[in-house]
C-alpha cells in the first residue's frame, strides 16, 4: 500500500508541476547548462497562480537563488554544481534526516535533444525514508525549439519499493540501489545508450 501511495503522490506532484506538459527553456548564451535546466525546472510553476512546488523543490529553488546571487547557503545546506559534467546535487541535513536532490542531463546521440533528470530521495539514519515527494522524473529538451517536455523514464520503470537512484556526476549511467530488509543493499547499473537506458 505504501508503494502505491508513493507512486500516486509523486505522479500527482509531477502532473501539478507540468500542467502544460512542456515549456520553453529560458537561458542566456548559446547553450543551456545545468543551472539553466535546474532553475527552469524549479520555477516551472512561477507563472501559474495555482501552481505549487513541493517542499524539496522549494528548498532547491532557494539554494539556487543564493548560488546565483553569491549568497551563502544555510548552515545545514550544501549545493554542489558541476557545470562541466552537467550535474548538481543539493543536500539538506536536519539531525539524522537528509534530503538529497540530484539533477543532471545527457546529450542524446541524435545531437538534437538532451535528456534531463531530477532524482529526489530522503534518508533517515543513512537509510531511505521515502515520503510523498520522493522519486524521479525526466524531461526531454529539443535543441531547435528550446522546449522541455516531460517524458517517461526511458528504457526502465522507476521502482518505489525501498529503491533509490543515483544520477551520474562522472560517466553516464544511473546507479540503482535496492535497500533490503536485512540491512544489506544491492546495486545495479542502468547503462546509457545514447537515447535511454538499458537494464
């Protein structure tokens, strides 16, 4: 039942955040970088008076605002931006609780699209403590139209059964971690193939 609730809740959040399913990416310069992708993603609802972002995306938005204006983050927050590798991660700690939000993008093999992903997971004492906004979503960016469109996970289904996903800072593959009831964990790799992922 918990798995179903998490899946429905994350789907509802994604639908709320993507009321129009696609939007134009706003950026300066010739090509967008990870900050452009992240900023457009966390501000998608700013033009919609009824749009609401979840708490984790609001936290990322505040961190990005401070990053863009050169203001120090709060003591318990860390924002790591790697423009060269198209990756960023936001972490917020409170006692034994950790919120971790990763974002990255891939250049697709057709050289006409980019794939953007956001992966959000909460941890308690080093183990997943999945809440209603945990999960992953993907958007495809069209270089010609400069539009981003929400899409399904390409080549796999996101599991919410004690499973977390780590986006790559180096390399191109996604690491899937299954947290077992006996306290152990198992990992597998989803291999990037130029347009999606192979199991």
